[in-house]
C-alpha cells in the first residue's frame, strides 16, 4: 500500500521564500488577513480551553 505525505507550510512573507522551497511546494493559496469578527472567533477558539481568565481580559469584556 503506497504511503502519501502532505507537507503544509505557512508564512506571512511569501515574497521571501527561496526558489528551492517554491519548486517543492507547487500549490499556493493566498489568504487575506482576518477582519475584526474573524479575529475574535480565532481568539474564542484558541482560548476556549482556558478555564480562568483575569476579569480585566479584553476578550471577556468584548473590547477586542
């Protein structure tokens, strides 16, 4: 049975990738930066595992 390997890379500076990397990673997907709502959702998911946050935390007060 053949083994398949997927390599996934991410950077916020694609213009600085060298030619060897670009040759090996043939498919490129460019994504825009997240907007305010998307950033809040990312934080909500990332912080969901924390059970005790400071009452002064901006996320809890909706001041993101």
